[in-house]
């Protein structure tokens, strides 16, 4: 899953162990000793790469975002028009949450209450994704595809808020999310509003 596959084997084992533990457990209940045991490494090796388990959590999220940003870049190639690009970003975002529970749990439940998250490389990737969507919205405003009456960052907030709320039960209760249906409903709402 990691687009940069140059990490040392021990580090990869640690990251994969954390990812596996997060599939079924809340971050706060996972211990360093459990991560090391699952990875088949010593706790000392874990501390060689990560200062604590929260830094490891941020690293797992960064890897997810690195992969996701590569996917989005690929998915947007050849797509013209801001609305078409937004439609693709909405679908890809929901698909990511729907098919990667660890990603969903980390981003929606585990990191936002920690100040260190907002200083992490993972958060820099989140900002990069936010900037990408904002640029596309601004492109749409300039092209006359999107209203100039609403500030672009409010449109971005509405898109991300709708996506995350629609996928929250998947992160908490592991409920299935229909990517196509959810993306279609959110896209319709954002593009057309709620008036009949």
C-alpha cells in the first residue's frame, strides 16, 4: 500500500502490525508491547523508528494519504471541468473510507483530538488534499461552473462534511457504505441543493 516502498523491513512490519490492530481495536487500547509482538520485533526497534505510538499512528495515516493522493492524481487525469473533477473526488473519497476502515477510523476518530496531529506529516497531506479541492472549486468559479455567491472554502467544507458524516458509521460500527449511491446523493446535494 505504501507508494514509497523503501522503508526498512522492521519498520514495515511495525506499520503493518499497527494497521492490523487498528482494524479491530481503538487506538487508546493498543499498547506498544502488543504492536511489537504483532510485528515480531523488539520494543526497542519500534522506538528506533517512532518516538511513541501516536507518532506511529500519524505515520500510518500519512502512508494512507500518500497512496490516496497518488490515486487522486491518477483519477483526475483526462477529466475536464471543475464539476466533473469534484464528482470524481467525492466518489474516490467515499470509496477510500468505504474500503479502508483503518483510514476511516484514524482520520475520523483517532487523531483530531491531539495537538501533535496538526504538526504531523499526515496533517500536511490532509492540507494538500484540501488545497487540491479548493483549487478545483476556484477553477469552477472562474469558469462559471460554480456560483461565486458562496466562498469556495464553504463549498469545500460542505463536501468534506457530507462525505465524512455519510461514512462515520462505517468507521465506528463497520457498517457497509455504498460508494456509488452515497457519492451520487452527495454530488446531487452539492450541485443542486435541496429545493425540489
